[in-house]
C-alpha cells in the first residue's frame, strides 16, 4: 500500500514544482523579479526506527523553495527615474507607517511634493550628506528632488593664473592712475558676484617697479598690484594681513621667473571702502585672489585661467544620479548641488529574505541585519540611471522544466494507477 503514498507524494511535489515554475513564467516580464527553484528530497520514515540498508523510500517531499538572486539583464529606458542595480544591493523603500521593504525594481516616479516613490507610493530612501564634509551619513531619509531656484552666492575665493612679460620695462609714471596707461604695464578683468548674484568687474593692474627702486631686487622682478571694483579702488592685503609701506602689495619673482614672494600669493580684497559707497558685497566685506601659479618669463603677458566661486541665482534644469548613487541637481548657470546618495543595502544571507510581493522583500533573523552601502567592508553594485533590471527568469529553461514536471506528474499518476490495478487483482482473487 506504500505505493499509493509514494505516488501521492510525487503528485504533490510535482504540483508544487509546476506552481513555482508557472509563477516564474508569469513574472518573466516583472522588473526586478527573482526566479524561484524547488528542492526535492526523499522520505525514509523507517530511519527513525533503526531501518536497514534494504529499506524502501516512502516517496518525495519539497525541502525548500529558494529564490535565485542572480543578476538580471539591464535594459536602457532613457527615463531618469528608472534605476537599476548592477551587482549586489537592494533599494530601500518606506511606506507612510514607516515600514521598510527592499527591492530591485527601480521603476520610480515623483509624487506631488517631489519625493521619489514606487508604484505603491513607498518613498525611496537616501543617505543625507554632512553639510561640512559632504560625506554621506548612515541615517536614511526620504529622497526628495526639488526644482527650487538656486540662491545666489557671493564670491569668496578667486584665482588668476598668468604670465608677466619679463621684457617689459618699468611703468613710466609711478603714481597709479587707471586712465593713464603709462602708470601700469598690463591689466585684466575678473567678473565677481555680490550676495544678491549681481555681477561686478574686478580690474587688476600690474605695474613693474624700476630695478633701482628696491636694492633687494636689482633685476626689476617686483610688480605692484592695484585693484578696482566697478571703478572704485579697493585695498589689497598680503596673506598675513599686511601691506607694503606704500599701502600696496607686490609680487616678487626669482631671476628664473618663478614666484618667490609671497609664496602663498593669496591676497585679500578689502571691500570696506567699496561697501560704504555701494552697499554690502558680502558678509565678510572681502574675498581672496590667488596668484600663486603666476610666472614672469620672457614671453607676452597672457591670462591662462580665471576662476571664482560666486554665481547668480539659477533655474533647476535636471538631476543626475552617479554610479555610486550620488544625487546632484543641475542648474542653468552651470552649477550643481549634491543633495544625497541613493541608499543600497545587502544581506549576508539573501536566501533568508522574506518575499512580500510587488518584487519586494523584508529582512528576517535568517537574512541577518541590513548592511549599508557606506560600509567599506562590503562591495556593492553600481546604480545605473535610465535603466531597469529585467526578471532573471530564463523563459526557455522554465518551459522545459514545465514539461519535465508534467511528465513526472503523469508518471506518478501511472504509479498510483498500477498500484490500483494490483490491488484490484488481489481483491478479485479473494472474491473468486
């Protein structure tokens, strides 16, 4: 009579295997779906009673249905809110009650407040950034992308890289006058911004000093600097806060044309007088100009680079997400602003994750605690913006498995049918 039990166990196991395979096939187009696999095992109940090597098994059973967390193929979509993980890691999403789930399905969208959500309305989590260091902080919060105007920023630091012509003679007129070209050798203009984002012109003038003016530099390698902001002369101070006896600052070069003094060559532009006449430029009433990469060679005067950190107010244009998950907002003035890092998590035992539908999982004691992508001890995958991870179901393989399980089901049915025929024969012998 054990053949009935054996055949019945086979029918049950094959039915379960067909269900698992059918579910895989049904989700072959589900983004981020991970296929499942049935593990069969034999049954030997008599082992509990000290059976022999000749014992006959009692059928089969399903030992486990485990998910296969292999990588799915990434498909480009062009949608900036579509995200895919190439490698290990899960996105974390949180519902209104605070319940967290993990997913590989990166079909995200905006809600009416700029939060990034999935189709269930759960909000994608990110790591915020430390305002001082810019490093991500291991404390997740909802990812929100706002299209607000970028406020202006007053210039705080600037730099000018240039070459002064060593062949130039000293300025004829030692009394500086911006309208008198004989009182300076050359000049350049740097655009800077006040705290309201308004443009201003900083005009810098270089005047070579006569070689007999300073016995310490008989070769005439000294240049005086004068600065005007919107036509108003402003003070310049050395890195240590001092000025030359004449109230100005100087650049001193070696006979080989390299900068000698001041070594840092970062001058402070003092806007006290300018502010008094024109209103406040910035909170500090100053900004710096770095000239430490300047030279004095026997070649024409040339400005090689102008840079400063101020900017006007600007409109939001787009957002970008890097491979590491950094979210940066781009603005019409060319500036960008990082607002966070998309959070990824992994588990020491992914087979311990509990599926809860919608291609999502929750952690369990078997999976172990979540490990954030900020950890340096764990390698994580890359986030691909504008792509989605397809289901990892191999449709051809699944269809073949379906045929195999169907044949097995039929064979187990035949086993029961054969046992029934034998039993019927025995019954006929008794009745005959």
